[in-house]
């Protein structure tokens, strides 16, 4: 057959084939397209030629398409993919969110392949085959929906596993911190103990020395009077008692902090016991005092509460998280109120502040892992998520009410007795 006739027949076949065909250069300009493509973009052939592909079909201007195109240009190997719903290159298994057996949108198999022109230059062929009829078959729809449901189940399971893993990592971290705090408290307790004992003995010795000097003053002696004036004895006598008193008070405060650390850091205790919530709150206040005292006035409104069956260290951790968040929401001269009360078979712990508050659109996400409204580097987004998980583990609830610019109130509701 004459080559010219053969070429004409090949061109006629490309013109009449019920599929799209384009030739592109390496910058995605359209060198040629058949009538199928012209009909799709509702333009004349003369208008399409010379346009960039993304100008004629904006839906292909995606990172995935450009990645495929660049790969064919560099590797010079054909690549197949599937377009669905004709704008994006996505997986064939994607289905409507409702999972119903509805007719599938148009599916197109696409082949992008390298072509070497007669001059030796690289051009690219893009063939598009309409698979709509095959995709619309009930058998394929059912198979795709089954695959989609399985994919959704696996995605949900993966999300749960990731959340559980994050919570486990955080729990392990808190356990390690608790053990470290307990060890530090034990190490500090020993020197603090003998410093406290020595201060008590020193105070007794100083009182005896002062009495001796006073008695000698009564006996007279010009040299003694001169020395008393030289060293400002009267001032030293008044001040030394104050110094000893302040030192003793400081040591007692360190001892209280150590005791609070010990109470707070029983992170290895995973057993529910009957506990005094107020005692745990006081211990927690001693731990976070430095975080709160420069920001806000702290007010405790404690009602009479029974002993509550709980894991005390974990409830302390929840209260600590809420107090730290409240302090961080206040710039200065704020007010934090801890309120407790009994409601039938439950007890409530409320932590309120008059800080910056939480925007309404964020309230639904406030307990989500890694969600935080704090600036980058100021929060991990794990404190409230972990607190919510702990309270839920106790059979209780953790809720929030807030107004932007007015402050927030977090309410912990715990059952007095666990359901076994």
C-alpha cells in the first residue's frame, strides 16, 4: 500500500476514533488534538492548537499530573492512570461519601507516552479512553463500594491505633516524669532534713549567745560597749531572729513542695482507691504555684465532699493541666477559681478563669489530640486530650464553656463510686 494512502488512513482513524488523542511538547503545549478533544473543550481546532494543556483543561493543573508528565519526560517510559469525574487524577476505588450504589461518574483510562519525532525531538502522546460504561456495571460498582468500605474501615482503625499510640506515649512520658519527680523529691529530702534540723539547733545556740551578751552588758565594761556599738549589736539582735525565722519558713516550704511532689508523682499507681480530692488539689497547687502566682489570684471554693474512688495521681494531673492552661490564658492580674461540689452520686471540680477565652469555632476541637490555640512552641495540644481521656476512664466527663475575651470554665464530673 502506498505510504501516503496509509498515512491518510491512519490520520482518518485518529480523527474518528471514539477516544481522545493529543500530541504535546515538553512544556505541555498542544501540538495536535483529534475532534474528540475539540468537542470536549468546546473550541475550534485552530483555537486549541498551540494552547497549553492546562489552558484548555484547567482540571489537569494538579501536582499529580505534573509529576506524571515530568516522569515520562525524564524516564521516557509510558505511564497509565485513571481520571474520575474529570477533574483530578485519583484512584479508581474512590466512591461517593454516602456509600450508596449510585451511577458512577465518568471514568477515563489515560495513557501518557513518549514519542520521538522525525527530527529526533521528544514529544508526548496523551490518549484518553472512556471507561464510563464498564465502570457503570453493577458488578463493578458493588466491588468498588466493597473496596471503599473496607478502605474506610481500615482508615478508621488506623486513626484509632494512632490515637491510642499517642496516648500511650504521653502516658509513658508522664510516668517517666512522675518517677523522676519522686526521685528528685527523695534526693532533696535528705539534705533539707538535716538543714532543718541544723537550723533548729542553730536557733537555740543563737538565743543562748544573745542572752550571754545581754548578761555581760549588765555587768558593764567599756570595751564590750564599744564593740556593741561598732558592730551595731542592737540591729543584729533584732535581725538575726528574723533571718532564722525566714530560713526556717523557707525550709518548711521546700518540705511541703517535696511532699506535694511525692503525692503528685505516684504515676505508677494504676489502682482505684478512695481519695480526698481536696488533698490532691492542694498538692497540685503547691506544684504549679510558681506558674500561677505571678498571673492571677487563686480562690478555692471547696464544698464538703466524700472520699472519691479514683486514681489520685491521674486526677491531680488533670487539675494541673487545667490550672496551667488557665494561667496561660491570663496576661496579668487575673482570677482563677477552683470550685467543688457534690451532685447526687457525682462530684464536680470546676476551674474557671477570666482570661482570653476560647473562640466558638474552636470549642468542638478543644479536646482533640494536637489541637491547640497557643502560638507555635507554646503548646503541644496533648494536655486537654489526655485530661479528657483520663476523666472518661474514670467514668466521668470533662466539659468546657467559654466566651472569647471573657474567660473559660472547665468542669470535671466524677462518680463517687466506680461501677465494677
